[in-house]
C-alpha cells in the first residue's frame, strides 16, 4: 500500500512526477534548453534553468493533458517574462493540439517585481491565453496546495479557470497578508497571525465562499483524483459550458454581490461562517476534510 | 554573483542518459543540471553562486565529488543560492544517482 505524499512538501517536479501517469510527463523547454530570465542576471540575482516553471504534456488516467507546475521555492513562484511566456506558449499549444484539458499546478506570489512591466504583461497574457483555451472548449483545472499559495496575478489567473482545487493548506487571494498589513495597518490585518491568515485565505474559507470548487486533503493522490473528477465532470454531455459565458459571469457577479451584502460588514471569517450557518464555526479549522465537506454542503456559496 | 569553472580530466564513468535536474534555486539550496557531453573524457562543472568568495571550498567539494564518481564526458551546471557544502555534496550525488536510475 502506498502512503500519502504531501502536496505541500513536494516541489514542482515531484508533483508532476506523482500527479500524472507514471513516466508520462514530457517537458517542453526542459532545463537543459537553458531558457533563463534575461533580467535577473542584469540585477546580479540567481537564475533557474527553467525560470521557475516546468511545462509540458502528460497523461492523467490515460487522458492527454497539458500541464505546468510553478516552483514556489524559486522566488516564490513569481512570474517573470520567460516564466509567463512558457505558460502562454503551453496554453496556446494545448489549443493547437486539442488537448483534453489543461492542469495548472499554481504556486506563486504573483508578478516577479524584479521584472516589473515585463512580468505584469506576462501575467495579462497568461489570463488571455487561459480564456482562449476555455473558448476553444478545453477545460482548465487549477490546483492550489503549495506553501506560497496563489496570490496577485496568479490568484486572478486561478479564478479564470473552470475549476480550482485546493487543500486546506493552500491559499488563494489577491493581496498577500504582508501587503494588506503594509497598506492598511496591523489593525486591519495582522500578517503574523497565522491562524487569521489561513482562515482568511486558506482552502476551507475559499471553499465556503465559492472561490474554489473542490477541496482535498494535502495528498498528491487526492489532488490527482480531484483533477480527474473535475475533467470528467466538464467533458460529459450534460456538463456546464467550458467557454466563459455572459450568463456564467452574471451569476458570478450576483454571487459576489450577495457575499458583500451578507458578509461585507463582518470582521473575521469566524463571523462569516457563523452567519453562513456553519455549526460551531470555531471548530471549522480543526475539521478533517470529509466531515468539513459534509458540514459545508448546504451552506457554501456557488454550490 | 560569482561564476566558478572546474574541469577534471580522464574520468571513468559515462552517464549515457537524458539530462536531469535536481534541487531548486531557493535560499540555502541549489539546482544541479547534469548532462552527457563530448568532453574528451573530462567532467566540466560550472557554478553560478550568490555567495561570493567561497572558491576554495567549492574546489574541495568538487574534488571530493569527482573522486567519488570519476565521471567522464559529463557537464554539470549549478545555480546556487547559498547552499552549505554538505547540501552541495548531497545534491551532486542525487544528480548522479538520478542519471543512474538509483535515486530513491
């Protein structure tokens, strides 16, 4: 019997190796191609041979999928010019080759500030390419379970996908905790309060708020199964539209408006969970995933 | 940043495998890219490190490594972000073991 392998503790290449069918990952622009950042060297900063992201194709339960994995260890998975271009190229190639789906293993603090405008442009191009991929009828699944979470531009990219799968340990947001504290003061958000950070940006809150569609325990095999289930659910005849539709956007907008109306004045996720109707909200962080999903079933948003 | 180059002649062991990369460029860590290359029996190592001024220690670690493995026609490229000598040795061994299909 194989034991659980922590998604959180694995690096990008270990995740690729364990998530997809054994030996099936075939990398585009591998490290030996040495397509590195043209900016970091000028700043006298270390480079990585893959610029912090591995892209390629693989098989997932036999299905031909395209995939990218960001390495959180290298500059927090931040998106520079080359890193972003690899993601864009992967998505375009997925459309050209009619992949069954794209699975993005997101772990990123957002734009790589060293590369400033080039990084910002790269992220916007990733968003456009992702929506083009959906428009071509190819579902995009995002997995978030690394210690750097999915923040900034990559938080937005994640929410452009058809399905976001998170673990409790994963985090998803626009501004990171330190950024909020710096901009609005420690009274607004204490970035050193780990429990507050996780109950605000962590997987359970995102699941309850409708920002992620599936939640799994911190296990690579659980992420694999969730990705397979998500692709199957999106490719059966009665599935919801893979391309973004006006109707879906209007539904999303209505859900967000409802969220603000119901919870906008509440200071802490604990209050939000109580208002939402979660029994014993203070116990939510302690729940194992299965009982949590059961408890969330009738109250979570976007279900 | 500092760049260091080493070349060890007359190795014994060839690694006829696709290139491999191990490790990550993060604080106290490094990535090692190992490739087969026609180098007339030599092993070439190129190091790009964020920690400047540790040339003699790198040389000692590389000599120990080459003594352990006696690599021939091998190119090793390293991006380092301040890894300790022990971590460097372990990563180098991991790189070779991965090439040999022996990595755990």
